[in-house]
């Protein structure tokens, strides 16, 4: 099973590959790298449990191994492993599970000063995930999720000006008060000239209706410099369900990029005046999850070092391929040395959507 990672951005012409020059700079190429933090990531962090035996089913497991997880938590760890000074904006339950997540994030290099603890009934998310490539089940418990209790205070509002980039994951928009806090932080980031990145991270079961998702995602997209998702996720913007067309339509704002992930078909970076296509790094996958978070971490880490969009997508692709071939999510994120070794020993495929 190949990874869902993406790679070099090129236009194919005969036997040659020619980088596609952007008609104007993208906002994601204008980071203020003088700031104390490279990135802040907003959204869910939780506890993951895996059957101790790889390939085993949850209902048959005699024991489990633990890790930190959740889309925002994973992205933050991915960035930290690649040397980025990164903080997490989230809320955890004031209980042993919440304390486990905070301790693990700290141990993995993530700044948790902006992670709030909430007492009472809200609970930190718990996920059970099988480590198998086929027939892989993931069960997530998000009853009264603590991360959706995020509220805006003066400290959080000021935090976005300390970071070069704010990465927002779509699950933070599912419900109040997190929804309003997230939109307000995106607006504050825009006002502070912080680059804003929106990972759609769409999960249909979490929303009351598609119309609600489209309206809320539309507000977040309008405040974003880069929007990342697959065709199914972009389809929430389209009444006819055409995710590719919806992704293209979102490039109307000057300087905005839209990164359309196509799984084994690679990816396309779309702007108002250009398109760059990428392939994948084929690997034997141990599991089907974790690639998207690794891709985002690798992508943004590269952009923060002034890498071109082509090279950043290539690094994100490599990080994704590494993670799907390992156990776990957060702890599976490669460090700089591991990623460099992978890139030097693996080749990318050509994007099949470009003829």
C-alpha cells in the first residue's frame, strides 16, 4: 500500500521536469522569521492507544501502548522534531489523561504555555487505533471534548503575533466556544501579519449539517493564506460536490495558495495564476493514518527555512511516507536527520494527473 505523501512540484514536458514559476509571491513565502515561535498550531490533542501487537485487532488486544495524538498535537510534534519552535493552542481536561498529553507534548519539544486545562465534565479525546494496513479500525471518543472548550483571552489573543505562522485544524471549528475563539485568532493573526494556514481536517460525523460546515469553513478560509485538504474536504464548499472546482475557486484572493491532496495521485498546489503538481514517495505502509499531519509538519518546517514551495511539498511528502511506515503518530514523526536520510535514498513518482 503506497503512502499518501506528495512530492516535487513540476510540470512534465516530454522526459523533462520543469519547475513551474509562480506569477506572484505567495503569502506563505513571506514569513516573519524574527519572531520567537516558528508556528502555533490550534486544535485537538489527545491520547492514542494502540494494540501492543502490530496487526492486532482492538477487541482482541491483551495490552496497549500509548502516545499523544490528535491532529493539532501531531502537527506540533512533527514541527518540533524538525527543529521548529512550536506552541500548541488547545484545552485539555484537568485529569490524568490531560496531564499525560501535556507531559508528552513537553517531552517531544512542544511549548504548552498556551494549553489551558479545564475542570469538570469535559474530557481530553481518546483514540484507539489499530496498526495494520488493511481493515484498520480507529475509534475516537470525543464526548464533551475538552478541546472544544477553548475560549479567547488576552494572552491567547496576543500569542499569534509571537509566531511566524498560525496553523488551524478544522475540528476546532466544530462547536462553540472553540469556533468563535478560532475565528477570532485567525483574524488576529491576519492583523499581526502572521501567515495563516487552514487544514480542513473535515470529519462529517462531527458536524450537524453540510451547510453549517460550508458556512463556518468559508469564514475560516477567507482568513487563510494557505488552505490544505483533499477533494472530499473541499467538496463541502460546493453545492454540486465538485471538490476540485471548489479548491480552484478558493485561489481568487491574491497570494493565497490551495494545496489539493490526491492520496496516491500526489497533490497540486493551486494559485490564482499557476498550478504545481507533485508525485508521491511509494512505501510499504504499516497503517493508513498519520500521513496528513506529518505532511503538514514537514511542509511548514521547510517553508520556515525559506524553501521553495516545490521543496517544501517534497519534504512534507517524505515526512508522510516515513510516518505511515511506522507505529504510532506523534512519536513516529521523523527528525531532521531521519528525513534527510529518507530523501537521499528514495525517489518520487510523477504526478499522474498531469499528462
